[in-house]
C-alpha cells in the first residue's frame, strides 16, 4: 500500500492504514514529512522521493528505510521502481530527504526572490550575468524559469514539507527559522 499525501495528513493516513494491513503487507510512506511525523506510523517502510517525479516517473529514485525496506525494494524494483534500501531504522530516509530539501527548496526560494527584486529594479539581466560569471556551470535563466514554474505549481505542498523540515531542525535543537522562511517563500510563490 502506498501513502502519497501531504505532510499534514501523513500521520493520520499511516495510523488509519495500519488498521487494514495484514501480516506480510507493507505501507510505503513516500510523504515528505519529518522524522517525528514518520515515527507515528506502525508497520511502515518510509520512502523518501529524492527527485522530481515528472521526468523519471516510476523510476524516480526513492530511499527506503525501515525493517521491511529491503523486502519492499525487492518487490517494487521488480515492477520497475527504483527503491534503494538505506537503513533498517525508520526515519533516516526522511531525515536525508528533508536535509536535502532545505537546500533544494531554499535555492528555489532565494533565486525567485532575488530575481523578483532584480526585475523591480530593472537589473535582472545584470543579476543573471553576475550569477553566470560566478557559477558558469549553471544555466541561470533556465533555472529561474523552471524554479518559478515548480514553485507556482507545487509551492503549497512544498511549504508543508519545509514546515516539517523546521520541525526536524527544532527536534535536533537547531534553529527552525530557515525552514519557516523557505515555507513562507514557497507558499508566496504558489498559484491558486
């Protein structure tokens, strides 16, 4: 059974699904949720989707963790999926995913706000040229366009994910402010 809902509903869905699972069945939770949220589920294999699904589709890389991670990978990889069991401990895949997401969603948020400010000052071209000079291996104009489109389409869901990242940071005794700021920027860029 797969659980692919927003982080806000992940715990509730896992608890409800646990009542339907029989011995030998597995719940694969691929929600972008904090380790604390993932810990609320029983009989769970956590899956952390590590890239955009649109390109690779079924073959999107998924890190799997939990006692049944290897079994789930054996079954699902045989059907064309791309699960990599990384740990028998629950929540480590979620921690890996959210740590990565802080960077990925943060870059999007920072880039979009930077370009919006540059546009308002009519210095977008100069800003992009400066970025291109500093990091020549990145197609900055293309990245701005794709980030803007992704945030417009997925910003609300990504904001929930970043709130989960903030929760993870707080649970570790770290400042959750960056997760909250990224969440706000993602939400602001989302289209209704």
